[in-house]
């Protein structure tokens, strides 16, 4: 079983290497990551904030990041009814125009590039997400109810390569999306935000899976958080199941069953009490190949259905949980 962290701890030691006392998982963000991006191990430091918001009519995402030698950002707004997207990607070399806090929530996050602006601020009761691109903008609060738990995990490949990730699912979302001058208020109780906060020092070549989902089924608030490949052999996983705001840690690697190249076929994940299937309706494809640096992502959006059995033996069945799963290969 993984060790649960209950006290604040630094991710790195004075020498910039992994502090082994930080290895474990937590229900809140307890890890100080201010040692990342300070000049040590230049080129391997990766820092980002990614938010995904789902509504009955739209899918929304923003990314603000620095990977040492470049700042990489994206704002994406997808209309589920027309299957059309408004988006803007920006890769700024060398990295500039981006401000990412030393640790989660420490300072406002800002990212600006030609045709794109992102602002992330902690506010009373949650996190305010604002972004603007040509033809679309939004102002959304990802609420954080009292007692709500996230999944924070330190993944150690070695003392020089390691990652701190905070995955926060099933955050109620409210606010407004504007597309081509048309205002779309987010329906409360049907709109959800998911956070992927990352700080770490990564290997050059890596493949990962990530999946998440949020919603209400059978009167229960469901949050699905799953990952794979990148954590294998480290003793850590980023698997968990949020039930009515309480995080249930899954400390085993899951079995991912999906078809590479046929991304819209159902994805099934099993293990650790979880048995779920994602039935996709859309594949968000991203490809970049600059030779030494390359990235390939297929992120499929759909609905999760299945069951989770808690450590105490409670079996929870659910369906219709909107979310996504992805297969990513980076050389970075």
C-alpha cells in the first residue's frame, strides 16, 4: 500500500533531488514544489496547469505550461451539438509570457501569447478560470465544496526524475461561456471541472494514459480518476475514485483495454475494485513533430459506466458519467 501523506513536505531536498519523504499520496495538496524550475536539471523541468470543464452542451479546456525551453498553451471550446471547435495553441520559444506558481494555489497563474490569454486565480470557495481566444471566451469558477478531497501523488522514477501530480475531479462548475457573441451560462448541477496540476522532472521519452469523469448517478456524486503506463514500476499510482467528495485511493495498476488506432471503440479499465467502460463520441487529436521534440495525443470524450467496490465492501454502480481517456506519447 502507498503511504498517505498528512503533513506538508518539500518535493526536493537542498540539492534539488527528490526528497524521499515526499513519496506517497494525499487528499489535499501538501507538497511544496518550489524547487522545480529553479535552474537545476534544465530541460527536464515540466510545470503545468490543465483544466477541463464539461457541460451538457460544451467541452472546455485550457493549458498553461512551461517545459523549460518552451511555454506551451492551449484554449479549446467544443460544441457537443455541432461537433465543431474553437481553439488556439501557442508554443513560445524560449519560454516567456507565463507565470506559474511555485506550488499549487500559491500565486495567480498567467499565460499570454498571440491570440491567447489565460488567467487562473484562487477565489473564496474555488478557482476562477478565465481565457480568451478569437471567437470564444469564458469566465468559470470551479467550486471546491467544504470537505472535498483531491488525489495528490508523488511518482518517483529515480532521485533525479520524479513528478508531483494533483488530479482533482468532480468540482462543480459555474459561470459563462461566450462563443461568437452568444452567451452560454453553465447549467449548475450539470457542469463539472477537472484539474491536472503538474510539477516535476521528466524523462525525455514517455507514454501515459489518463482518464477522468465527473457527474451524478443514482443520487451519488461520482469522480473517476485513472492513469497508467507512466507510473509502472514506481510503487505509486494515480488511481482513485471520488464518492460524494471523499477520495478512495486505488493502489494497484489498472488493466487498460483499448484499441490503438481505433480510438472510438469502447475503453475498459479494471482492477482495484474498479470495473468501468468509456464509450467515446469524439477523439480530440493532437500531433506535433519537430524532430527532437514530438507529441502525439488522442483524447477521447465519452460516457463512463460501471462499478466501484470500496475497501469496506460497498459496491457503487453508475452510468452516464461524462469524461475522457487519453493515450499520449511525448518526446520532450
